[in-house]
């Protein structure tokens, strides 16, 4: 399941929606399942980030400001989630994810061509980097899809570039959460290490497919995975 999650997550995000229910089904307590999932997912995201970077699809210098804001947002979100309930956010999220999926499906800006940016990097970094970073630390489902759509629609990136730039953003958010869980001693190490190795392989294969297939592959994957997460959250909220 970690291999499958790494493969899918490198294309469309949502790997946690695959792995976390499996860990809970296998009998891990919720906190240990969440911590173990964060650990193994970091290595899958790291694998795809390195692959995109080596092949010239990521400019880390251009991302530096957004990465800083994502880090700060993740710290605040992870601290905040320990203080307040996520009940209302859980109820709202499925509908927001459905809107994202419909936007991906019908928007003319989701293409393999670069388009003019609608906002500057200095505005994008705190608004999207910080905002989605806060959400990722606080809750998380669909974070990769949110970043990809934001890069494509607001910065005018083609979908290969948007997907590639999403990976270090997700990496910084999830690594921050992982370190907090690591500090608390909640990771199940034997399982986490084995899953991390499988994530690396799956993410490498998935990121290579993104590079070769572009929007023809990314768009349907994001739409399907975003709708799948929305359906899962709706089922959970009604049960």
C-alpha cells in the first residue's frame, strides 16, 4: 500500500488517504497511525522532489519565500490542531474538495502550457504557502491538490511544473509535522521504515510518468483522487 500511495501521491497527492485507513484497519492506535503515515509519506515526497529537481522541473530559489511561509504555517497548524476540534473543518472539507475537482476538470487554465501569472510571488507566498501550510499542519487531506491548482491557476504554471513545484511545498509541511510526532515518540519504527522504502520506489516511478505524460495523466488523477477523498470524508461524517 505504501508503494501504491507513493506512486499516486507523486502524481496527484492523496497518498495519506490510502495509507492511513490501512494502518488503522491493521490495528494501530490513531496517533501512532498518523505519526507512522507522516514519516513514510515524507520519504515518498522526498523521492519525487529529488527526481523532479534533478530533471530541471523545480527552482528551489524561486520557491524559497513560499517554503518559508509553508514552514511557519505548518508549525502553527500543528500546534493549533492540538488545541481545537477539527469537527467543523471535517464537515466543510468534502464540499471544498468537490469544487477543486470540478475546477480541475473544466478550467481552461489547467493545461500543459504556461500562462500569465495572476498574482505576484510576494503575494502567493504568504497567501498560498502560508495558508495551505497552515491547513496541512492542521488537517491535511487534499493538500497536494490545493497546491497544484494554486500554482496552475494563480502563477500560470503548466501542470508538469505545478505538480513538480508542489512536491517541496508538501515536503516542508509534512516534515515539520513528522518532527513533532518524532519528538513525541509516536512512530512505529519497523513499519515506518519498511513503508518509507516502498514509498521511495513508488514515488520515483510516478514522478517519471508525470514528466513524460503531463496534463493528460495529472488532470484525471487529481480529479479522481480529490473526489475519492471527498467521498471518504462524507462517509465518515455521516457514520
